[in-house]
């Protein structure tokens, strides 16, 4: 049997239950994984309240009762035809896309083999479960700005939300590439930003962004949509680009409906793009939307093998105490939240 964590309806605080269903069977190219650990990301805590129901409903990912989660770390129990990368009993980690097949908060999940990686012997499942979704989202943001190992050395990068999960991972990637990082951190986190390797670290506040120089090559906004315009004003004339993971796309559609949401999103995106273009005519501007990405997973695998990538785990609890993990995330407490089926 598969045991899964279910959100019975959209509510805050979340309304949780567990249920047992038949064990799923992997199809062609798919792997059945017995889950040892799975994470609660900020998007999960928001979706439990009904966030994103209009657009995510197009993917079959918004109907309650709902199983959430994208990250998986566990053991291969079986696989379908065409699977040639994994063996029975092998430890793996990876992610699920967001869709009608359901999420990863369960004792067993079926995962396409392209979205799985072999787990190194040294890696703990709890630590691995904190990485795939966050790393993939961060990697997509980096890629959309145009920065890469070939042009990152000496590049000045401004990271808003540098002490969060995406910010930490971005620094763990960019520092070995030779980038020079300015970190905008939460209150009381400036020293932590410097310890993570930032050349300059400032605490977020009303005047912190305007006080920064306007010469950055890349801007990454992982923290606050309301900062996006100010962040764009800090780009230098030869900047590569700016990406934000905290854009209002889902909120606009939830709040304004199909036509209003589309109009508002186009307006919001065009407004910031115009600022970016006024600062650096060749610079890119992107709203990052999560989706499984093989290149990102391969980069993650390389970093994990080399022990260059990690996130702190703030709480790890079994399903019967899952509310503690969601409370941890909703309160913005430090460290990732992990569920142990």
C-alpha cells in the first residue's frame, strides 16, 4: 500500500489527513521509489491554502484532496520497461513535476527515470531531499540571465534573499565560477551572508537597494516581488540580465481571473522589462517558473558528488507531525523542512 499525506481542502492553517491507496505501478521509463525523505518547500505551504489554483488547475494540480511535494530521496523498489539507469535497491534522489499525477508527500512515488539521480554513498536522504526542487528553480533562474561558467568570472551578481535556500545555492554555484557577490540578507543575517562568501552583504530595508552601486552584471530576486523595480535599477550598462522567482503570475490569476490576470501579468512584466532595458539594452529579464530540467539535475549531481552543495535542514518530522514542517516553512524559520514517511 501507498501511504500519502493529503490536504483535504484549501485552508490556513492546513487541514491534513493521511490515507492509504493501492501501490502505483511504474510505466515505461518510470521508477517506483520507496520514499525515505521528502521536503516541504514554500510553494507547498502556499498551495495548501489554495494559492495558484486557477493556473495550476490547468495541469490537474489544484483539486483537493491534494498531495503536495516535489522532492524525493529513497530506494528503487521496481521499474518499468526501458529503465536502464537504476537497479533494484539502489538509493536515489530527484523530483516530480507539478501535475495531476500527484506529489511526493507519500511513502511511494513513481518518477520518470530522467528526473532521478543516483545517491552518493556519503549522502543522507534527509539532506538530499532538501535539494532538487530548490536547486532546479535556482538553476533555471541563473540560466535565464545568461550567466554561465564561461562568463561568470569577475561578474558582479546581486542576490536578493541571499540567506534563503535559493540564495545559498546560487552562492554555492557562483563562487566557484569566480563571481563577485553582493548579498541582500534578512534582518540580522548580514554576518551570515559574509560567512557564505559574499563580497558585500547588507540587511534588507527601505534604503538598502538604492544605496547599492548601479553596476551589477546579474540580478537574482529570490525574496520579494516589490523589490524587483529597484533591483533592476542597479544593473550596469553591460548587464547580462535579471531573473525573479517571486513574480506575481499565480497571484494575479487567482485574484483577477483569466483576463484580468493575463493583463496584470503582462503589465507587471513589461514594467520591469522596460527598466531593465533602460539600464542595459542587451540584458535579459525573466520570470522563473519551476519545471523538471535534466541539465539542472546533472549540475546538482556534480555538486553533490563533490560535496559543494548543501542546505541546512531545520526540522525533519514524520507524517503524523507534518503540521510542524508546514508551520516551520510558513513562519520563515531558518533551514529546510523535511518529512519522513
